[in-house]
C-alpha cells in the first residue's frame, strides 16, 4: 500500500551503499538505483549523492525518511485494527530468530498459530540479529527474537518496537573431572585463567562471551573457535578449554562435561528481545505468537 521505493530508500540509508541495500532486498544494484532516481524525480529533489565508495543522504532524503517511518507505523496500526475486526486470518506470517530461538521458542508459537488458524501459512527463518532487523525492514519477516548486541539499533529507533522477552543465564561448561565441577558456588572470574572456546569473530556468541568476561574483570584467552554447541562441547570434553552456554541451549546428554550455573554479580546472561516493526505488535496473530513464546520461555526457564 505504501510506495515500495520508500522502503528501498530506508534500506540504502541503513546500509550505506546501493549494492548492500540491493543484496538485502534481493534486487540488482541497477534496479535499486533506478527506483531511487524515479523517487527523486517524483518528489523533485535529489536524494543521494555519491561519496567515495558509498553514498550520502541529502537533507531532502532525511525529510522523506522521517515521514516514511510515520507512514509505515500508521500502516501497521491500520493492519492491526483491520485484523481485529476481520475474518479468519489468511496469507503468511513469518517469524525469525537466532539459532536457539528458532529451535526452542519459535516452533511452539508457529504450531499454535497453524492449529488455531488453518488458513494461515506460518514460516520460520533462522537468522543472526543483524539479519533479523533487515528481514523486518524489508517486510520479509513480521516478528523477530534476537539477542541484544553492540550493533543492535537503539531502543529509540522509531522503525522498530523492541521489548525485553527474557534474560537467558549463561552456564559454564567444563570437563566433568575439572576442579570447578566439584565446587558448590562458581563465578565467571573463577575461569579467568582457563583456555576459552568462543564463536568466530563477528558472531553474536563471540560478542556475548567477550562482554561477559570483561564484565567479570578479565579478557579470555581464546584457544579455539566453534559456532555450534556440539562442537564446543566436544572440545570441552577432550580438555581443550571451557565455554559459556546459554541455559536455553541443549547439550548432548551423553557428553562427559559438567554444566555449572554461575553466581556473582553481575551473573552473566543474554538479553533476548522480541522485535516487530513499529505498530505491528498489535496485530492479533503476532500478539498470540508472543503469548505462546512467553509461555514457552516460562516453562523452559521457570526461575525467570
């Protein structure tokens, strides 16, 4: 209903280059450039100026973006109001989230929507947090579950409605015969001198563990990199180091490791947020999905 060229301008502003915006939108760079030229001609003002390898937004573009945010919010509110008085939901709803959310929180919500609304198609996309924001902006997803990172948009970003869902505690995983495994109370600082296994640089898990360790007063000695819990746990089991694992993450029950809840202040945890486009949270199907997600999280982490 809203001119799709406004969304293209938003993605160009978000990513800084036509090429990057085109990649996210699944367009060719020439198609994005053509749409921007058309939009500029229609509003009668230059919108972007080439600057080195990137582009610079003009004042006219910033004015247009400000109004585009308001238009998209009003559209989402209109959709919510129409859905509340409409008939049986149809079409497609897409939920996205990082790996643990995609495996433990989103499937029950998707199943609940599928069973309640048989004419509604529910889709799940596993994606890193930065990709989740892109999926929301490009309208390829309607609801995202993600972990807050240093690269996350601020809570004041008017394009999104970001709400805390839960804090997922981080547990220390050590070999079963490790000295820490026999202690009643373990803090993160107790593992400061251990070799550490982290996710690859640039991943959310890498940032999360670094931030947790630094909050505990040390920089971890990174001995190995592993993005999958099974890989990390296997390395721990063979004495190659220790890892932090979120409590929601499942580990192999037959692995010879000990999973230790951590004490001390602050106790390390990852903040999980639910995110929609601004105004979309009131859409009844999304409201029901969030209710199921919250109930599932409460069952999995009853102490939260």
